[in-house]
C-alpha cells in the first residue's frame, strides 16, 4: 500500500514526539511492505512566526491533498501569556477543524496493568477500564455566533448552536462503534438546563431506533464527571458535545496515569487527523524528556481509521505495551531509570522491526 501523510509537528514537544511516531510508521512500512510518503507543513506558533497565519493556505493545501494527517501539538508561552494577542496558535487548530470538516473527535481511554500504581485513582477502580469518547468537534460554544464583548467591556457573551445534522452525523459514528464493542452508548449532556442539550437528547433518542441492539442511556455532564472518577468501568461509548467532551476527556486522562499516553482521532467529511491529546508542554520542549507514546498510539489510530490497516495498528499497540511492561518509558511514568523520548521511540520501533525477522523465519 502506498499512502501520503501530512506531518504537522507544530509547537513545543510536537516535533519531538511526532518524530518517534514516524519511526514506528517507517517500521510498519518495512514489516508489511507499505510505502508512506510524508509531507511536512507549518501550523500554530511556528506558522505565525513564518507567515502570520496559524493555519496557512499552503498547509491547508497539503492537508487536503494527502491521505491522512499526523499532528503534534500547538501553543507557545509568548501567546499563552499575552491575552491581547490578536492572532493565536489555537486559532489555527479551530480553523483547521472547520476547513477540513473534522467534526468527530475519538478518544479511547484505557488502563494499563503496569501503570495502575501511578494513577491518582485506586487500582480497583481503574483496572480493566476501556471506553471511548465521541466528541462533536466543530459546533457548540467554541464556534457559535454571535460572540464578543459589550462596548463598555463589562459584559462578554458566547453562543452555543447545534443543528440536528451536526448531532446525527457524529451519533452514527458512536452507535457504529458501540456495535463492535459492548453495545452501550451514554449521551452526556445538560438537558435540564440547556436548549441545545435537549435537542441532542431528542435527536439521539430518535436516531437510536436505527440501532435496536444498542443500549442508550443519558447522563448529565456533572454526574458523568463524577462517575468517571467513581466508576469509569460504567462507560463503553460516550457521546457528547464539544465543550463537555473537551473537559471530560482531559479528566479521564488520569486513568492511564499520564496525559502523554492518550491518542485521539478527528474524523471528517474530507479528511482525518490523528494527534496525542497533550498540549505543547513548552517546559520540556527540546529536552528529550517528553512521552512519545500518545503520538505513537495516534499513528496506530491513523493506520486503523484512515487506512483500515488493523494488523499493523495492533502491532504498534503491542509494541507500546511491551515497552511499558519492561518499564521502558519516560520520567512522567517512571522517574527511576527514566528513558529519553528518543530511546522510547527507538525501543518501540525496534520491537516492530523484530516482527519482520519473525515473519521471515
């Protein structure tokens, strides 16, 4: 198979962790006789510095003409610490989602046996956790109009808007995923307060009739936030709107023990993008300390969702688990005998390459 991949490494630790994901993709390509062609492009603060635009037209063109996108991270302190900045790196991310139609964010949440002890939650609570969140990504309060400040500056306002179409298209993804899992969808909303949430509940209830084998239940977002800590094994597939999904997926990251562990996919009508959920983490950028596993697992999701290469995706996941089982990881996981970003990437890629010898034998 020959496929092209846009590489948007971005800011902070983005280039470092993305480099390790590419190592693993190259290893997969050799083992399974694929060819992956990479096209690098600018996004975020580095794009602002070079062009004045956090998502330049040249980058948009690369994204639209490749088969999938591997994204690193976005953000820089010089913009984070300047609330008056008119152009911000995060605008590039929102613009990219909108222009590429990336409406469905998929975030798996898993616990790893070897990492149970480093989670702030009790081992008996998180052992065996395996759920996935489908977050609507291009609607809601992050994109609604009007928004702004009053003329005197004393008031600010944001508008939350959703249509039935926006809700239905991501709901289909969630129900289809549940059909391959434990056949349960939980809609997380705030229907006791918000009109948009009531539209979500009405629309998803009606759509659920197309999936009679799937159990549908409902949970207010405040209750869901508590349930993720008290009993995360309650969930199988979580379906929710943009802002609620943003919050609860970051909350759920404590289950794995580190934000650096979690991958994600953003699926759309025209393109799909894959990225670790951590930010640009400028404090360790360039120090060879960042955890690359979230980016490596994002590459695994790319193979699965964009290219339908399930065996290849599973091999990357197996390699990650082998590395973790041996305690071969960065300082955010195990401080004693911590490995560098490069060493972890090399170790995981080496395991993938070893499968080539096994297949040959």
